[in-house]
C-alpha cells in the first residue's frame, strides 16, 4: 500500500524562532515593510518571524521551542520555508501560497494543447495543477509526524481578459466574470486572489456594468476575466470554432483527463513531483530546516480491513444476508416483522398522455414484476410483501407548471385522504428552468405539503426498466416509510442514537460579498441498528443565533425520542454525532451543552467529523480491479488510523467503481473531536462503514454514511424549494418527519 503522504524529517528536537507580541495592524505593517526578506505568521498571542535571506535583519526576540510541543508553529514554518524554497528553484512561478498550487508550464501537461486551434494554444488551456498541503498526525509511538501531501488535478483557463474578448466581438453579456486582488506586499511573488464578482449586465466603452451582490457596479474590462466555468469555456470555444466542433474538442479533452486521472497515472506523476521536491533545500536563516523523504509506503501495523456486515431482514435478527436484493427476495423487508402501516399504498401517478402506453406498462411491472427478471420477478407486492398497491392516474396535455398543479388538484379532489406516494414524469429539460418555473419542483412542493412523498420517473426509464426498476422500487418503499433492512447494533449500552448534523448557508448568490444572512441546521436521527427515526430542522436564523437555535432543536428532538422510547433515569446512553462540514467546530460545544441538559442519564458521546474532501490518497499496487475499472483502488473497508482520533476508511473500493469516468474513489476521513467522552476509534469507524449500507437510493454502498447522506439530501431539497410560492418547510417536515421522502 502507498499514499501521497511524504514524511518530513528534522535533524533536531528543538529550534530557534523569532517572535514579537501580537497587536492589531502589526502583521500587515511587517509584511508591507519586510516581505522580500522575511515571512510572518500569527500563532496565539505572538507574531512569528522566519528570515528568508542571509541579510535579513533580526526583528524579534529569539526563543527556543520543541517540535513535539508546538506543532502549529512548526506547521506554519514548514509552509513558509517550503514556499521560499520552491520559489528559489523556480523564480518564474506565481503559486498560490496555501494550499500551495501552481499550473504546469510544459505544453505536454496542457491537455487542450493538441485539440484547440493553433491560435488558441497557450490561450485556452486545461493544465495540470499541482497542489501541496501539509499535515501532521500521531504515530504508533505517540509522536507527531509531519508530512507533505501532493495532489494533481486539471483546470480550465482563458488567459485573454474581457477587454481583449470584447475587442474581437465576443458577446460578454450575462457572462460570469472574476476579478483579482493582490495584497500590496505581494510584489508579483504570490498568485493574486480571484473573486467571482457576478454577471455582466452591459458593456459601456471600456467598462462593464456587473450585477453583483451589492447591485450594479462598474469595472474596467481589462481587470476582468471570464469565470472558468464549463458554460463559459464552451461558449467561447463555440464562438471560435462552432458548436459541433467545440463539443468534439471538449469531449476529447475530458476523455484524455479520464486517462490522466487513473490512479496509476496520478500516483506516477505524484512520485515524480515528490522526487523533485525532495531535492530542494528547505532552510531559513534561523537554521530551521527539514527534508521531504521520498518514501510514501504505508507500513502502519495499525491498519485493518473491515468485514462486510450481514444485513438484517426481521425483528428477531435471524433472517440475514450480505446481498440486500437477494435478502429482500428471500425474506421480505425488515418492516414486515416490525409492523408497517403502508402495506396497501395508494399512489398518484402523473404523466403526459403521449407516454401513456409506456407508463401503464411500467406501473404494472412495478407492482407485479417482470417475469424471468433476476432480481424483480414478483414486483413490489411480492418483494416487499405488500397486500395491494393501487394507482390513481392523471394525464397531462402539456408540461407547464399549471398543468402539473391542476393534475394534482384533480387527483386530490377524488380522494378522501392524502396519497401515500406520487409518481411524477419529469425530464432533463426541466433542469434548464429556474426552480419557480420547474414543473417538477412545483409539483413536489405541493405534494410534500400534503404529506405525500414523490418519486420522479423519466420517459426513457419507463421504456427500458430492466436495470433500474429494482432500485426504483427500493426508493419507493423507503419513501413510504418502510425499512428495507437494518444492520447489527451494539448491545453493550441501554440506548444508542446516531445523529447526523448538517447545515446550509442561505446566500443570495455565490458571488464575492454575498451576505451569509441565514443559517439552517438539519439533523437526522437513527437507532444503533440503522433504523431511521426522524429528522429535524432549525429555523432560518442569523449566524450569531444559529448555535443556540441548534441546541434548542436538538434538545426538542431528544426530548421527543426519549419519551417515545421510554428512557429511564440511570440508563446508559451513547450518542454518536456525525457532522460533515462543521462551522468553526462550534457544533462540538453545542453537543457538550446538550449532554449537560440530561444529568438523569449516564451519557457518553462522540462528536465525529466526516471529511470527504481532504488531500489524502491511498494506492494499492496489488489491486487489479475489475475489467479495467478500480485498478489500484483499495478494497472497501480498508482503514488506516492516523493516530488515536483519526482514521481513513474506504467506503467505496475497487469493486464499487462502475465506470472509468467516475474516477477513483478516495477514503473518507473520520475524526473524533477532543471534547468527546466516547473515544473508541475502531468502533466508530466500523459504525460509519456499516451506515454506508443504508442509503436506500440503491442496493450499493454509498460514499458516506446515511446520517450525513440524509442530512445533505434534506438540505438540498429544502434549498431547492425555499423560493417556491406557498412552500412551508416546517409544515412539510412535520407531515413527513418519519418518511425518507428526500431520497
């Protein structure tokens, strides 16, 4: 096993560094006056100083620190010394400081070079971007280990500014544009910061009127560049060479990118870069220095492989199988033995009358099955042991919002109660519409307010259902409130809850200066065996109110669940909190305050951050993959601890790679917060692993545990629907609290 982590070694245990007491404005003054010869950074109450040249004057008091006792100071020194060493070796580079990023300079590392017209070579580029980050973790000897993490990706860039584009008559109207900002002390050494400003409303002479978050503002055209989005790149290339040729060029470039991002190619290029970096001299003029070692082998004796768990299909836990679809065919769903209220679902179906034949055939297959089908021969009635399944069909004459809403109203008028589920025809063309103009979003909002879950179906899906119908049935059963299967739980405590916490920021837009006015928190609640219990959301509140609102929301949900499941004084309770994108780690303080609200219980808790986007890569040189897919990707369940509170684990492995275009799955980083009182890393990693089998969007493992997956899906749906007229998320969430309507 290999990784992209290259150890950093030191020749000393202690080092000298200059520092001066921090005060407001001093850091900027020092950089303005001395940036050519010194590097500066703040840690705590001090500004630390790293002299970068032999003639750099002494600016602060010299103190002696130990590497193992001051990791934050060491990490900052590494970044600053690394930056100067690379700049000394390649003076023409203008990299971003941290993460340290730079674009390749050689034309063979520009994937667009061979495909674009000659006059665009070096102008429109798709270059390899190298990124270096630094991390530290605790090794098996309880010592801090520092290292460099190297990654590669590819990025579009159009070097012509908007003035140059306007002069050759390219239409800039309604195009998203960026501006740059360089600190006064940058002096061309560091790449400027790029900000997404907004869309061009109008061009007047040499200025553009841009629709920004602060209204319409004028900018000089020569200071603006097109945002390097796929939309803008495609529009520019289409303008130059025509639509069909532009599509071919972009497709060829993306195909080449797919080959370049194969794990074997990526790792070979990373190792070449590491070889070059290992030869540089990393030392400042206070004698702080280090070496980057080329050895990227993973030899940790603490690594382990998690076995695939058996799934449970009945309350007695005697009916188990490792393959979910086979288990359902053999035993039926878990809910059958636990009591399920929707065994005779009434389903509203809405489709265009021109697709009536295909849809009615599909509906029959969904209910009764496809004879001879390997996984779905007996339909939902047989597979999910339903008593009956009735359809009420409303046909559309067009695809307007009004027609969809009228169809729903007709259906509701003919029933004495809300439908259990609605199946609605949708189309890829709806994606090009705003949310308010999107018939599917408008229909969903109306039905959710009635307490009805929704399943979307495309006409092309109903015409060829062989490979999709089994997964669609799974989603429908979960949206009805059913539990298809559960996972083994731990019996060592009286009660255990696993709680996912997600949040979203309701911005006006993604442009620079967007006010982050309102925050919304989403929580999902599961039992230890993976049964979905409920979800809860906070009010839309300002940042300064959010954490108190989150505490109130979590306490309200826990009060309800503790009463519903009859918690008793003195019960041993374990609470595992999963969070995906913590806001400055403040949620950990909220959890500590929450636990303090329940002194009558013996509560231990773990606050677990799950990081999907991180710089770590694992590479299995012995993994051959499956028919050319998943080569060198570690198997699902491979886990590599990074100390006692962090672990990398592959939730998707070589066998889960379905197509080369999906790229190579990376591990998820599991991190236990220091405030936690339950610290069993292997147990928590294993639970995260098992919860990745509970998405119910498909029979395959998911890239994240259901706690986070559900919170993310809830967040997305609530953001999509918040602008819909008449939408009330509180009413909808109350109506659908115990259903997985968001799948």
